[in-house]
C-alpha cells in the first residue's frame, strides 16, 4: 500500500449565498442531501479495489454541517468500508453556526470526527451583517463550547480580513475572541472580491480598505494571533502547537489527495483532475475532468513557499533527487536583501513582508 492520501468531500449546499462567496454551493432540500450522500457513498466504493490508505478526511463546502451528523457519519462509514482509514486520521467537518446544534457535535464525535472548522468570520455584529452572515459571534463561541463538550478539542475558527468597515481595533478584538472561545487553530483569509458574486456587482460602493490598509490589517492579524499563542505556519493559517491542519498541509506539501463531489479537485497517481461545478452531472455519475500531470518542481516549490517552513533543501532532494536549483537561489538573493524572503543552506522561506506580495515573490523565484 502506498503513502496515505487525504480525502476531500465537497458538500455543495448552503442555507443562503453569502454575498462574497464564489464556492460552488446552492440551497438544497432534504431529498437533495440524501441523493448527494448516497452518490458520495457510491463514488467512495468505486475506489474500493484500489486498496488506498487514508489518513485525513475533510468535509468542506458549502456547509457540510447542514447534512446533519447522521449523513456525515454514513459517509464516514463508507470511507472505512472502501479505504484503509488510519485510526489516527484527522477527520474535519466545516460547520456554520447558524442553527441550534442540538446533539450535532456528539453525533460527529460518535462518527469519529476529530476536528471542526467553524465559520466565525468576525466577532463584530456590524461586520457580520456587512458580510451577509446569518449567525452571531456568540453562536460561534457556543458551537466551540459544544464541540469541546462533545470531546472534539481541535476546533478551528475562520476569520476574514479587510472586511467592509473593519478597523485594526475591531480585528484585534475578533482575534482575541477566537482565543477566548478556545480555538486551537485560526484561518485568517483576506476578503477577495470575486467576479460573479453580489459583492462584485457593488464593488464600487463597498467601504473596503485600500491596498496599504489591507496590508496593515494582515500584519495586525498576524501580530495579534501570535500574541494569543497561535504560530503562523502558512500565509493564512495559524495554530497552537500541534494543531496545524494535517489535511491542508497535504495540499501545501504537494501530497496526494482524492476529492469527491461537484467542484472537488484531486491529485492522485501524479495526475490532477476535478469534478465540474455541476451537481446534476455528479449525481448522474459523470466522470471527472483530467487536468494534466501534477507534482512537478514548480508546483511543489510554489506550494511549499506558502508555508513558513518554505522550500526546504532536504524535501527537494528527497522528492526530486536534486537540490534547490542554483538559478533559483540566485534570484532569491536580492529578494532576501529586500526583506521578502530568508535564504539559508536549509532552504528559502518567505517572510511576512514576502507573504503580503507572495504572488509576485513566488513568480520572481520561479521565473
Ligand atoms: S456559508 Fe460558506 S460556502 Fe456557503 S455561501 Fe457562505 S461563505 Fe459560501
């Protein structure tokens, strides 16, 4: 059996569409949720003969918690039936704290879920309203407490940066809220105005920070998270020691994973492929679309440079049998002098200033 892979299951249902969101999701009925669950189970068993080992499972979306613990548990049973699921596997479910959870978290814990990721986005009522979120910060803190009580200690909270009306002070307050609520991990993403979203349609009138203001908010978030004990390990991800997301680390370390569900992407057997954003097609059993070979040096380096550990000499040698190319080290030298990266015999890693302009810095390193 080869190295364990990650398994991503995309749940394409939400209560309502948030105005900034371009993920593939829609409203669905209980019949839709049932059909989707059965379809995922059948897709999982399609891989049974492959004898694949799995050590992380991630239910993302969309809003996986909408399906309820029983359906999520049924899919996990199928994962156990079709794959060799490690007893130490990290099993994450994304949760939106809008509904009265009842025994939801106990159900998750009984099904074997070890981690939940809760969409807080902000602890400020005005910012949550501006983002079109339908929950309060208190509901999110309540969800964290319920997860803990059910025995799920590994709770991640999502925060959004550069939100309309956000200030350094309101952001610091949201970060402290995460720490006080008992989060072990925080994902802090910059709001991006994506084409096709409601925010995009009214982008001219949104009170968004300018570029400098956005950079300041990012640096403020990093500093406050650090002050609260969360160490940065990726551009947008911070964790208490030992609580880094093992599933997401697979993406950044260019390891293999299988994604099932409409809009889910995979990297398996050296190839990338994806299911189109088409629920009906997925339910019909349409095959995934091939996206070519993956895992080459540029892709590996690009992903590694998102991590604070950066592109490491030893992982480069272990994977490709050669060191970080000399030409890349030459290009890194002036970027290092300008403060965008650290260059050492062990490797190349972006600094926080480099993370702020990561696309340009990584582009230059790989030019
Ligand atoms: S709940 Fe999440 S996935 Fe659903 S619309 Fe809002 S941001 Fe998008």
